[in-house]
C-alpha cells in the first residue's frame, strides 16, 4: 500500500498562494479608507450637535456660602454648582443672585469686574449686568440663574431656574 500523507501547506506556501496585490488596488483601498475616515471626522461633530446628550440631573440643594463670606469678598463670590462655574452677587437691595459664569455666546468663562459692576467675557467682549442681563457684545441671551435661598446667614442653591 502506497499511501501518501495528506498534503499540508506550510506558512510560506500560504503567503505565496494568493495573487499579488497590484499597486492600483492598494492605492484604491488606501484612498477609500482615508476618505471614509475623513468623512466620519466631519460628520461626527455635526451629528453630536444635532443630537446632544441630555443629562438627567437632580437639582440638589446645597449650602454654598454665608452672607459674611459674600460681603467679605466684596459682593461677588465665585462658586461651582453642578460642575458649572458660577457666581453669587450681592445686589444693592440686599438680595443674592446666583449666575452661571459660562457665556451664552460660545461658552467662555466670564469674569466679574468689580470696578465696573459687570461680568465681562474676554473671548468676544460680551458684557452682562450683575443680574445676568446682556448689556453688550454678541451673547444672544442672559446668563442662566440659580434658585437662591438665604436661610439665616447661610446661602443655599436649590437648582437652576427654568
């Protein structure tokens, strides 16, 4: 009986068994892949803008300061609430206003100018009043306000106003 063992191909035979890839085919695949990746890079931000992720936040009541701290700071105190840079501003009538410090134009962080009694956006010269109203520049709407409660001498934030 002359039985031959079954033929097994070694690693070198597998490499050489396929037809070689032509230069044209390689460039078509390379350029096609590059084009698809480039298009995805352009479309992804548009899709993210069109369908933003909604955060389901629970409005938490949080003690953020005291009237003594706010007065000692000159009537304006920077705080952070719900991962948002914010400010407490003591008004002339003694009430406290809480505002987001994120500019409504392009999201820059605004700064309090105590000498001018205003908020100023250094990115595009947006100007806001101590109550968050737009006084000048490109911002399209007022600053978001917080619900503030003064209990005794403590200042509490109870969420964002609608």
